[in-house]
């Protein structure tokens, strides 16, 4: 059973920074695609924030380009999201997701974390 555990959320002022981490355990193989989604308050759908595949290619939502950076760690099956110049609209529950096999960034993911709250407010 693959388990994803996120950490690093919290409350930050506008313009501040946070770094989210996600570690996957229980997978016998390297996870091809890892990504961060978010679900803002009052919205039912999760939106893709950023994704990264094992070869290093990345994808970002237009709203976070130039502010957020996704990266994979030296340890297998870990992923980070560095968030700079945070805005109140970035407030959401952030979820880590992973997929075993190749596919587009918006293709269904196999595994999901429990989520970590990010709040941006003065």
C-alpha cells in the first residue's frame, strides 16, 4: 500500500514563502509522475498546481508560474513545492498526488495524500 505524507503547510503573510514536502512510502518502484493539487475553500474541485515526471519535465498552472517551483528530492519518491510571493488566492488545502506509470499531468493519479492547509493572510 503506497502512502503519501505531506508536510510544510501553515499560515503566512502575503508575499511570504512556504515549502511543502511529500514523501511516498510503500512503493516497490519509482513513481513516474508526482504532482501538487489544491482545493480552495468553498470549491469542490481540486486544481493542478504543479507536476513533475521522473525525467524532470515540469508543468505549472498559469496562476503560479514564476512563483512556485516543483522539484524531486534525492530520496526516491519525494517531491517538494517551493512557494514564493504567496497571495491570499493561494489559500487552499494542498494535496500531493502520484502515479506509477506515464501519463499526462492531468491524467488520473493512483495515490493521494491527506492534504496540508496553506493560509495566506495578513
